[in-house]
C-alpha cells in the first residue's frame, strides 16, 4: 500500500475529469481545473461544472457527493485523503442516488 496515497490523488483527478468532461491538466496549468471547480462548487453552480454533454440530466446531490470525493482525494495532505475502500463506498451512494432518480423519472 502506498503511504502517501498517490493512487487516491490520481483517482481524484480522473474522477473530476469525468464529472467536468475536460482534462484536469491543460496547457501546463497544474490545478487550474480544480480551482475552477472549487470556485463554482462554492457558489452552488453545479450545472456549470458538470459535463455539458449530460444536458442537465443528472442528480445534483449525486454530483455534489462525487465532487466531494474528488476534492478529498485531491487533498494536499495525503493523510487527509480517503482510502480507495472509502471512495468505493461513497461512489456506491452516488450510484444509488442516480439510480433512484432514474427510476422515479421513468416511472412517470
């Protein structure tokens, strides 16, 4: 097991890329995406963060939780990063929220 949790950090970057729909590192701007997402998240602008290809079709609470997971994985202090087991449990919760939303939507 890695003591400094590099795997978790890398996973956080990939998770953020998936949510946002663009690379975490672009044109040598290390951390620019994370700063932008953090700013938008703080302002409650979830709709502007999520990949536009989803066209607003997502559970806001699921996205908020997924972003919180990504932020935790990207924590500067490696001791503050969750284990991959903790990440898995939280992502399962995100999936449950999204699945429930879809079930309600299709049940109409």
